[in-house]
C-alpha cells in the first residue's frame, strides 16, 4: 500500500458531519460506486454481511424522509446521494437458516466437511456467548453494529476523495421503518432500518474539528 499515514489522518481531519450541502454539486458515478464498494468490502462478524444499501434517488421518497426524519430534513433534498442502510431481521440470521447457509456455501465457499463446524461455532456464539437468539432486540442491535462498520468505512472513504457525508440517526425508528415498508422499499420479514447517510459537497466550511486528547480516550493496561 502506498497511502501515507498523514494522508489518512488528513482525511479524518477533513471529514465532519456536514450540516449543509451544495445542491448544485453532484458526485460522479465513478466516485459514488467507489464509496459503495468500500461498504460492500467491509468486514462483519463471521463475514455474514447482514446489510443492504438502498440508494434513494426517488424524489418522493426523499420528501418522505425530509418530512419524518428530523436529522435528515436539512440534508436529504440538497445532498448528491442519500443511502438508507438496512440490516437483516434476526429470523434470517439463524445458524441453520437459508441466508447463513448461502453465505457459507456460495460466498465463502466453505467445504461441506468444514461447514458443519463453522455452523456450530456460529450457533454457539449466537445462542450462548451473546444470547442473541433469546433476545430479538439484541440480535437486531448486533446486526446494526455490523452495518455501522460499513457506514464508517464509507464515511472515511468519501473523505479521502474530498466528498462530504453525514451519518443520520435522527429519526423515529419504528415509524420510519414502517413508512419505508408501506412504500414497498423492502420486506419487513427480511430487513429492518438501521441508519441513514448523506453524501455530497459542503455548502459552507465547517468549524475546526474538536476531539478529546489521546490520553483521555486511551489507557494502556500493563
């Protein structure tokens, strides 16, 4: 890899939660596909990729988001691209379920003789280690944590090519999820809303980034 550490840090300093987008500036198809690809290539627990990215180009759906998601109302109509990130419902992530079997066989190409062992590891993790199968809400939150890895990678990747972004949790989850389902965006038996994100170009320069010092957030255990 030829990317310098300073270039990566520069991208982190450049990135901010964009509050106001320039509606006249659009992301090129090539650049946006690059951003999506960094989401697709992101790691996830057991490599199960329990996410789906909906790119919202439909004007009416953007208006629906503007009118119901307070965190998006000043962004969704002016940003270049807007993505709704979904996660798989717990029922589709069971160890012996069709989706998990598909990932292990068709995506990971795990040999049959090793598949049962891998399946057993995941069953023990989901049923005993984290107790996910006994708590659908915890299972949903676990899937959301995976989607946030993809989200973070897309935020950083966009900053590295000079594109701004805003991760958005400012919405009533159950209401927004139901509105999307009513519009036919996805099957509620398979997916549920996790988080949303806007991409585009800043209309105004942000204030300087503020963070705690490294000593405030890191402790070495010797």
